[in-house]
C-alpha cells in the first residue's frame, strides 16, 4: 500500500510539473508533440489533436516533447509549415517562460495543498490555559534509560492514565506530571495510541532521580505537549499558506546550499539525504499519521522538486535556462550538438546521484 501511495504522489507531482510546461508552450504558440508521464518503454498512448499523450513504464519522471527543442530537428524538416512554432524559433522570453512554468506549478500546487490543510485543520501546540475538550496530550520525546523508554514511543497520543481505581481526570502536561509524582513509585497504567491509531495499554513504574532538576520527584522521563487541531477560514488560510510556502522554500534553499557547500568542502553529511526508497518510507509514515500529514508531505516534496529543478545543472530546467540566458546575451545559438552533449553529461550526473542516494537508503535498512 505504501508503494502505491508513493506512486500516486509521484504521478500527481509529475503531472503538475509537466502540465506547467505543456500549457505555457501551447499558450506561447509552440507545437507540443508529446506529453508523457514516466520514461519509456511506453505502456499506452493516445493522440488528441497534434499531441500524443503517453503513460510509460518507468515512473521516475516525465517529459513534454516540444517541436524544435533540438534545433537540428527544424533543419532536417526543411520547409515544415510549423517551423515558426518550434521551441528554438520562438522568442527567448517565451522559451524562458516554458522552462520556468514547471517549477512554478510545483510551487502553486504546494501552496494550494497548504491552503487545504490549513482549512481542514492543523495540529498546533497550545498552552494549558487555552485547552478545550478537543485538546490532545502527545509524547514529544523520551529520556534514554528512563521508565518510559521502550514503553511510550514519541508522537504517541495519551488516552488515559490511571493508578489502581484512580484515574487522571484532565489530561494536561502539568496534571500528568503531578499525577505521576504523586504515585510514589506505584505502577501506573497508561493507555496510548501510536502513529497508526492503534491503542496500547502499558504498565509503567515511575522512578525518582529521572529528572536532574527535580531529583526527589518521581517521573517517567517524558516531555509532553498539548495539541489541538485549529482550522482557519478561507482568506486567513490563503495568507498563512503563502507565508508557509515562502518559509519552507527558504529552508529548503538554505539546506541545499549548506549540503552543496559541505560537499565542496568535504564535510557534507550525506546520511541525511534520501533517495526513492527513503522517500517511500517517509510517504508511508505520513500516510499512517493521517490524510493532512500526507498532503503536507506532498507539498514539501513539490517544493523540493521546484528548488532542485532550478539548479543550474544541464538536463534540469535551471540548466536549460542558463542556455537561454547565454543565447540572449551573446545573440548566438549554442550549437545543438554541444548542447546535447552537455545535457547528456548532466543527465548522467543526475543518474549517478540517484544511484548514490538509493544506495544510501539501502544501507540505512541494514
């Protein structure tokens, strides 16, 4: 099921990205020969108008094939009636718009998902004075070597706490702490729900000396947070989604810049980099938490794709934008043969990076 969810997320993100290229190419008068999801071999296809729509076997990307992206194609066609509709024949501003349209759609899609999430409700940490009957007590972290270790996993939801016939009436961080401290190392029965929603009941005996700042106070060794799902109406959701899109994108750019700078300096920690296998696991975790978590993770991936695609690497949209910029400044076309060779090198580099990331994912499994 996790793999199917991952493929569905990947399909949607590729569809959104390539649709951006497709629609802007059409609007700027270019001839689109093929709109493809995945890479060949082709599984099925159909033609509508002048464009072939295809679904391919390798679901690791997609492409929009625009007539004349390779200028030699126009030369070979000679007197083609569509020569003025070729990518290479259109103005440079039109070429740039087509190239940037894919990443723009990724950002718009991520922003749209955030709007939906915020309107559906976002789990938000609140203070005890704002607690309502809908507030939920969560385990944030567990101290190593404490009674709660291997008993209360992080991100679990506390459902009830009892000691004999006595049950904690209101689940708040302060009342939980006081109830535990008052047990005087008597066993507690804690019922919690894990990330998948499955309930568990575990007996735990508090101990003194767990908390350094309160060595005489009995404790379990957990930090807690009070969370409530807060929904916002449409207009405030638009504003909040815009702020979050900017903030998350900035964090992605900063992290990517730090990784690249570290790679050049030989200090990069590539253990934090995930490939397809790692992303499949993260998708599964997000889906297990809930639908809004899956939507949020999809938005994060969409923004990552936008940022990565703008890198000035041949074969990526950013690299092709560099070509357009060079041609605009020099007023000369880059020889198609050399452009093809550089793009091939860029594609090979991306393939090597994907293999390295996948290898890293496999090593993590061991």
